[in-house]
C-alpha cells in the first residue's frame, strides 16, 4: 500500500529530489515553504500555512551552482492539508534558463 500523497504517476516530467527553502510571494503575503523535488514543469512543496494557497504565486529559491535567487511564477495544482503542514504541487508558468541549465547539469531528462 502506497502512502505517497502526491503520486508520481501523475507527473509528466521526472523529478529531482532535493530539500531547499522556498519563499512563496503572493497578494496575500509571504509564506516560507520547503521544496522536496523539482522538475522542468514544477515542484513539490511543504507549506508552513493552513490557509489555501493563492494562485498564481512567485517562488524564490537558491540552487547549488546558481548565483542569486531563481524566481518563477507558478500555480498550485494540488494541495493536501495534514495535521502539521500543507503539501502542495505547483506547475511553473515559465522556467528561467538558469533553472533549465541546472536541471540539465543534474542529468535531468523528461519522462517519455
């Protein structure tokens, strides 16, 4: 029996596991999150909030080997509230070239 809350079989792109801090900015303010994986199309987030995530949001985060912050506009496509955190999946509206380059350096290849 699988306990995965955000099933991988729903994902169109392969994901790279990671653990990084992410700042989520929206008209509602700023919420700190933790990303648990990333791909060319989006990322999985744990949010420190029990409110419904607004959409769209601007996500800001650092990646090893990239100078400065990566900024992407994204939309929540799934949200699950647990007792302690909110789990979410976001889809990027567009991906900066720096993120595409980083994914390629990590050996990322889209699922077929």
